[in-house]
C-alpha cells in the first residue's frame, strides 16, 4: 500500500513539473515595429509586427496573437490647422494580423506645402498604437496620418483633400 501511495505521489509531482515546462507565461517584453509609420490616403496601409521576448528560449512572432490598441496621440493629435484627428475606428482600423488601414471617412486636411508643380502630403496627426498579450504591453508605435487623396486638379487649396494617389 505504501508503494502505491508513493508511486501516485511521485507520478503526480512528475506530471505537475512536466506541465509547467512548456509554459508561455515567461513573456518578458513585446517589441512592436513597423517598416513604415506613414498612413497616406484611403486604403493606405502599415503592417505592424509584434515580437515577444521570453525569459527562456527564442523570441516568438506574436503579430497574430496580440491585442492592438489605437488611440489619438495626446501630443501630436492635431493637424497644422488645429483640427483634432478623429478617434479610431474612424479613418483607421487594425486587423488581427496587425495591418493598419486608412478607411472612410477620410481625414481631409490637405495643405499645399509642396511646389507649384509638385504638391505634397501634409501630416494630419498621429495615432499611438500598442500591442498587449498575457498582461504584457509593448512600447507605443506612432503612425502619422496624411490627408486623403482628392481629385487631380492643377491647383490645390488648403483644406482640400490633396493630390490624387497617382500624383
């Protein structure tokens, strides 16, 4: 009888130890990156990547597992005319794969800061994006939003929606 109790206790302890070996609760940090941080015009995209650093083992790609949070940057959330950037999901949305997409309704605060022959996009404001997973939150990534594309016309007035995507 003592052998059976000892054997059951030993197997229970072994099972407990083995169950905790592959645990993913050793996540230390999440590094959120983007190859580009400019979102220009309707349909413009920015692909985010979330990399998890663990206490043990290699880093892991968590891009499709994290929860993304997007807010208007409290410091740079207004355009050159003092107009506040709309709160998401207006103008921008993030998919579960980390793809940030500019959507309707567009941000429409284009100002002609280019030359007479080459109009230029102007920064409308900035979104602050973080990624969270199992109680760990990444550092913020800031994505600048440029005004939406507008009709191709030779003269662009301040406040128009800007040059077409073809220009």
